[in-house]
């Protein structure tokens, strides 16, 4: 994932991953969120410290990404850690799934913005 444009705010970074892993390739993906998750991200309530993505059933799923609770949304809140679908083109999903299967790569998120 490259750096975001100047008008976009970086919500969180996974700085530890830059020291623990060697990166061969990067990609930029969207993420499926609920309303309270969007509000929590705007408030900066996120952590990618143990997060990873894994291909499942033809989709790329983000696991262990922590998006904290949004306090005003107590009745319709979300689970802080849950699997979240990443939005990519089919060719990209297939390419990354092949890398994970054949070369035992890990897909690690570097930042949310």
C-alpha cells in the first residue's frame, strides 16, 4: 500500500510489520464496514498490530483487525474484532490467493486511511 493522497487522513499504521516482514508487493483494497465501524475509524479507534488477510471461499478476508467501539452507538454497536471482507477485483484476489497457497506468503495490512 502506498502513501495516501495528501487530503486523506492516516487512521493507523502497522509499524511493527515493517520490521518483522520483507515486502515483495503491495496492494490497496477497500473494506466492508458497518456504520458504527466507520464512525469509530473516523475517531481513530483502530489497531492493526495482529491483523492479517487470508483467502476464504473466493474472497480475501481481514482477520484480527481491531476497530474499537463507537460510544454513542451502544445499542447497534459492532464487535471490535471480527472478520471483514476486503474489496478487490477478482484477478487480484486470485493472484494473492495463489501467492498464499503456492509460496506460503502472508498478507499483512500496513495502514488504514
